[in-house]
């Protein structure tokens, strides 16, 4: 059960990063470095969720 809860938590954080990326890209002068960092964090969370998902099954 703890693994599923962790995956849900990571999923929520992943969604928050997705929203932050959308907001940043909508700004007139989007910060490329901030976008790169947000995307890197989002990818790291996705990889962690996939690894945990593989362990859960």
C-alpha cells in the first residue's frame, strides 16, 4: 500500500510541474533555464513512478 501512495504523491507532483511548465510557456518572456529545470524534474518524477510501478507488480 505504501508504494501506491508514493506513486500517487509523485503523480500529484508531476501534475504540478506540468502546470508550472504550461504557465511558464504562456509567459511573454519564458525563462528557458526555468523551463529546462522544470522539465528535468518532471522527467525524474516520471522515471521514479515507473520504477515504483514495476516494483509493485
